[in-house]
C-alpha cells in the first residue's frame, strides 16, 4: 500500500476528479468577456486582505484554544472542545445576519441595553465574523498535530529551565507549524470563497462580483471570474511554503497543570469566544422565537441532514488517504495535493453549477445523493487531507520498514502500522468535513435530489420568507448534531490512545 | 422605524398566516365569489398524479401556503417541489434543456427576468388561448403565464416631500432638489434600469444614473431603501410597492407614502409567473389553480401582489389600477441584464 505506484494512482484519480468541475468552468467561461469597468483590482485587494485578517484572527483564537483543549487540565475539557468546535456547524450567513440584526442603531442588542450601538459591518466586521466561524478549523488541525507531539521534549525544556510560556513558544508551537498552517490555509480559502458573510456585512470581495454576475444570468462570466479567484488561490497555495514536518518517535502525552488564576483566565477567554460565536446568535434566535413562536422540525429533516454528511465525511477520508500519503513523498505528490485543495476555493454556487453539468452528462447520476456527496467530497477534500498528511508525515518510516523486515506485506504493514497511527487525524479530518457539509447551502440547493430538504435548506427557506423565529429550532439542532459529532470524535481519540497503550 | 421594528414589520404578514387555523380562515381556500371574476377552485377538475415544480422563491412563505392548500384539496396529487433561488433554478433549467434532460413540469418564479431567460433558452411550447385569455390583454404572453404583478414606485417621506410637487416623469426627477435611496445590486432595481434602457435608450439612462449618483445612498436591498426613507436618510426611495405597504401594515404611523410616475420605467409593472416546461393536462390544471379567485385574492390580500386578471380586488393601500399608467414593456426582455450591469458600473453606481 505504501508503494508509490498505488498511492500515486489514487492521488492522481482524486486530483482528476477535483479538476473535472474546474474543467467545466473553463468550458462555461470560454469566450466570456469581462467588464473592464468591474473594479477587479480593488476586489482583489479586499479579498486578499480579508483572507489575511481571517488567518490572523483564527490563528490568534484557534491555537491557544487548541493547546488548552489538548494539554491543559480543565474541568469538562471534552465538553469545552465540543462547544468550541460547534461554530463550524453554524451557516456563516446565519452568523452574519444575527450580527447585522443585533448591532447598530436600533439593533436587538442596542435595544436590550438601551444605548445606541456601533454597527458590525465593513472590512473589520466581516473579518471579525469570518474569524468567529473559521477559528475551529485552526483549532482542530492544530490540536490534531499537538496530540502527536512527544511530551518528553516539553519535559526536557522545562527541566532545562524554560518557563511554560517559553516552552510553548519555542518548543511546542514550532513543532505544530504544519498543523497551524493547514488550518490557517483552510480559513483563508473559506474566507475567499464565502459570499454570504461579506454580502450581508457590506464588504466588496471577489465573490460578490461572481454573485452579481450569476444573478444577472452571466453564468459564463461567473465561471470566468471563479477561474480568476482560483488563480489567486493557486498563488496562495504556492506561497504556502513546504513546512518541514518533524518526525517524532515517542508519543508520550503531556499535560499542563495550570494554577487557579490562569485556569480561570483561560475559561473566561473560552467563554468569551463562545459568547461571540454561539451565544449571540442563540440569543438573537431566542428573541425571535419569543416574538413568533416555534414550529416543529420533522425527524426526516435531521436524517436528511445527517446521512449525506456522514457519507461525505467517510468518502472524503477514503479519498484523502492516497492524496495525503503520496504528498508526504514530496514532488508530484505535493502538486497533486495542492490540486486537490482547489475545490475548496470555488464558491459553492459555481461549483454546484459546474457539477450540475457533470451530472447531466450521466443521467443516472443527476439529482441523486451520490452526486451531492461527490460535490461535498470535491469541495471539502482538503479538510481531511491536511490533518492526515501531517499525521502521516510525522509517523516514523522505520516502523513500516521494521514491519516489512519482519515479513509483513505492504498491505499488512499499512493496516497494522500506518493506519492505526493515522486514525486520530482521519477522525478529526472526517469530523471537519461532516461539520462543514452540514452547514453548506448553495451546493446542497443545486445538487440534492428534488424534495430532499435538510436543516440548512429549511433555515434558508424560513429566512427567505422572513420567519426568523422558525430558524431557531433548526439552527439549534444543527449545533446539537455537530456537538455530538465532536464528542464522538473525542471518544475515537481516547480509544486510540488506550488502544495504543495496550 | 428602527431595525428591529423593520424586522418585525416584515415578519408580521407571514406570522399571521402561519397560525394554524388562521391560514385556513383567510387562506387561499376561503372562497370569495366575485361576479365576473376568475373561476373558483371548486370548478376545476381535481388534480391527480405527480408533478415536479421548480419554485424560485421570494415571497416564499406565502407561496408555500398556497401549494399546501392545493395539496390538501387534491389528495391524489403529488407535488414534488424543488426550491431554490430563482436564478439558480433558471440556470439549472437551461442546463437541463441543453442536455435534453428536462426534469421540471412547471417553473414558478417571482422574477420575470428568470422566466424570460428560461423561455428564451428552453423554448417551451405556446400556451393555449384559453389560458392566455384569463389575463388582461396587456399582460398576455405566448410562452409564459404571469401570475401576479408588482409596481416600481417612489417611496417618499411626507415630512420632507410634498406629493403634489413630485414630477410625474421619472426622467425629470434629477431636476428636483432631493436626496435618493436605491439598491443597485438588487434584482428588482436592475430590472427597473433595464426597463428604462428599453424605453429611453442607454444614453439617457446613463445620464439619469450619473445625475442621481451624487445624491443617492446605496443599500443592500429594497427593504433597507424604504426603511432609510422613513428614517429621513433619503427623501425618495426606489423600491417595489409592497415593501412600503408591508411596512405601513406593521406600523401604520410610519412616515412613508407611495408615489407613481406615469407611463415610464418609474412605474413599471413587473410580474411573477409560470412556465410550463412539459405540457400536460396536469401541468395546465395546476397552473389554472394559481389563477383562481381564491389564490389570486390571497396573493393580493396577504402579499400585496397586483392581480393581473379582471375581478380580483386590488391590494389595500394601492391606488385604483385604472388610475395608474405602467409603461408598455415586454417583460421577457428584462432578462437582458448584461448591458444594465455595464451601465451601472460605467456610471460607478454599482
């Protein structure tokens, strides 16, 4: 299995699949003429600026929270982690809309405190809201890397007299750079491809022109503009230098015992992040709910939301394995991995339309759950590839060599040595995909079978019709399901740890 | 009017209809026979079998109520609904047609430009005369059926504008010393500018945009435009008629009025409508249901939509239709948004 030919072939197939909708974009955008007056330069600056601000914000929040949830002794650590990751299940347009409704003169919050408030809008507001809904990406990828660290290095640093903060800064963080980078890259890509948040908060980014063109029936120009956006994303991927991955043989976990003051401070910090990302939307929903009353949600909605997301998560992890493994060999593997990332940067509505054309070529495939799942896989592949590649890069090749030397076949070595070492990363990657798929909207709207309604499409419908209160129950359900997903992920990790110890 | 009460005003209408019982007391099933008006739903044959409807949403909550009660009346009828934004569904229909794999029987869109695009790309068969004859003569189209209308209006703030001093031509509006509110990225505004291009030409439209630009505040949507006018941020807001009527319904004391120009794009009557993509008796009968007295009365009453057939009462708060003079515009041509976008960008409005 670790033979290059095998992983190379798998990786190549996945990359070709990712390229197929992009190829459709070329066909759709062929011959389109762009309006010279569309102020592309300004949009480019805005888009890149937003991506940078989002990266800075999500790293500043995500990395400390990753360290806290991975290595600090905290009461209810598992629950903290579950709720801290839950913002990933909140559709960003809901987050943005609740901020729009809560702040500003006459906003809900201003009314509650009886003072006129500033607006959350423009570049700063967009970056803030974007950060609040992307930091979990950094949190999860960083945490997955942290858990692979050898605790003895930390102990050594401490024994040699380094303070805790010095140890974190000089020993721990440099060794999880690739995990941080993977999460930051995802946050950047997300911020560049999401159009709802900038649109609601009034900030002009590249996706806005794409959306205006799409709505003006300029599918060809929307496709061409998406290719421009892909160009920017390709540059970002190039800039992402090859962060070297340190290999560590030992995996002794380390725990940090915090004193009461720093533990309290940490918990206050985590509460603030939660208040901003989940508390405020939940409170706004609550206010609407009181105004209007709720209506029930059918069980079929929950099932329709969960099973395509689970399928997509599973298929994505399987597709990510060869890509991640081949990527650690460098060269062509790294290129194929970068190609597999491109789908994440195509705005959902454009990706959905492109896949619609792919689906229409194959009648049996069109408007089926299979096409919907494929769409999610192609779009969210990097969420799984990143963590798995990092984990794989860190596993000791000597272990595989030893297994082979002892007579194991490549498949057996993969199954008994490599795979168990990859399980935590695969689970966390899969969980990321699961959470993102649940909140995804445009792709689902375009590719689902007719009549398949999910919690997200339900949210969209009630919002569109102005029944804000009715958005509360599906919104809270999304958060609940995602929390369950994170708890399951934690259990998987724990089993892995205890299994490894035995 | 603050943001919260705007939100409340917007949800008041659907919230009332959403109450179980209330929706049926005054819902589309309540029959109000109007002499000489459209037929009652009871006179139509029962619907049977399966029908796939692509529903391009907008005032979606109310359309949903209508579809629910049609389902309830016709237990043997299975309606498979694909909901989505109008443009996305129009693009889907064009793609399906290009590959010869149509899935939808009927497309119901709130947006005439989406319908125009589909009609042009899909070329559905012509509707029969009996169906077309349901509509007033000026709203008859060969390949799609308008369901209800919406007027372009000038929302004005009576505290700063005297209605009698407003010009009745949209083209002389720039001569007035007024501040304006508009939503250039919004589809309804773009349709209005497209209509102006069709009626007055690109140069005049460009000059019009140019001269208003410095005095106009941009908003994300036309709800915000109307709200801005009522708050005194502008004297005149360019918006569809129902935003004003719904705001006034939620808060009758809001300083807001409706003004109409005459015979130009300023009082364009745009329409929602249906395209029958796969002709069948079932599809035809389904569309007939939307043209009944019950459904039309419900749309006018609850959504403030303008009836396009004789004998349905006008929405409350709208002047008598006979007193209004919408321009003659081929609504299908509103799909030609491209030059409008160029113009909006050239003038720096978008």
